[in-house]
C-alpha cells in the first residue's frame, strides 16, 4: 500500500485543502471553516496527509476555552478532519489524528476535545467528555463530545462548558 506522509500545511496547500474538506463532508461549510480558522485562531495546527504527491486529507486543531475553570490548561479542539472520499479507509485519517496528538503539546495544549463518532475516535484514546463533566453547547451533543488528555491529570479538578472559536458559530 502506498505510504501516507503527514506534514504541516504550507500556504500553497490551501486550495486543495478546501477541495478535500468539501468533498469529505459533501458541503462547503467545513472547508470554509478552515479558511476562517486560519485567519482568526492562534496557536493553530493544520496538518495534511499526502500520498504519492496528492493531498488526500486534512485536520485542523484550534484553541478551545473551558468556561468557569480558572485552572484550565491550554486545550485544543480537533475539527474539522476530512479525507478525500476515494481515499477513505486507507489510514490517512488515523495518521492525521495521531500526528496531531503528538504535536499538540508543543503548542501548549494538554488536552484535545472533539465532536465526532466515538466508534472512530476511541481508538485514539478519546473518551466521552460528559463522563468527566465537560459539555458542548447542550446535552444533545454529549453522545459525540469527546476528550483526550495528552498528559494524565491535565484536566483534574476541571469541568464545565467548552467553548470553540467564534468561527464555529457559522457551522
Ligand atoms: C472519518 C474519516 C476522517 C476517517 O478517515 P479515514 O482515512 O477513512 O480513516 P482511517 O483509514 O484512518 O480508518 C478507517 C477505519 O475507521 C473506521 N471509520 C471511519 N469512519 C468511522 C465512523 N464514523 N465511525 C466508526 N468507524 C469509522 C473505518 O470503518 C475503518 O475501520 P477499520 O480500521 O476497522 O477497518 C473519513 O472517513 C472522512 O473524512 N469522513 C467524512 C468526514 C467526517 O465525517 N469527518 C469526521 C467528522 S468528526
């Protein structure tokens, strides 16, 4: 099977990243979100998956904020994650998530939140955030809202509502 390389996004990747996210989600919202996050968030981590010189996947990490928790460490939100439909199921998504989780601590992030299918994300060590007292917008999201500490105990003593960057309001 061809090798999948994961690397930091460079400016020339932006049009292809947009196309991949649009194809993955079947709409432009997540691709437009990436453009807005690039402009508005700091720090940020944008990774691409490349196979045989073709950009086939992309993931973005941006800062999130735990309301009412003054002791909260720096934490990130993983979103969006998208892989070109023809290329799904070949490990690109997993490679993007694993590399992102490896690099996040260097950006000051000690935990990562996401909204997604636990059937996919538990393999990367994510667990339901509601079990630890974290929620996103309303209890309706509890079934998909997940968290992974990057160092054990990073979120000890902390719970509450998790607020994403303003750009997510457009989704
Ligand atoms: C979800 C997504 C990023 C996974 O990327 P990928 O490159 O296809 O995933 P990988 O090749 O690393 O992993 C494939 C495995 O994940 C499983 N998987 C993929 N999506 C899944 C889901 N929603 N729920 C449970 N398992 C899922 C596959 O069945 C496969 O399982 P296997 O390893 O047991 O065969 C990709 O399918 C995608 O872009 N989907 C559309 C956009 C989307 O839903 N993004 C995530 C939003 S949170």
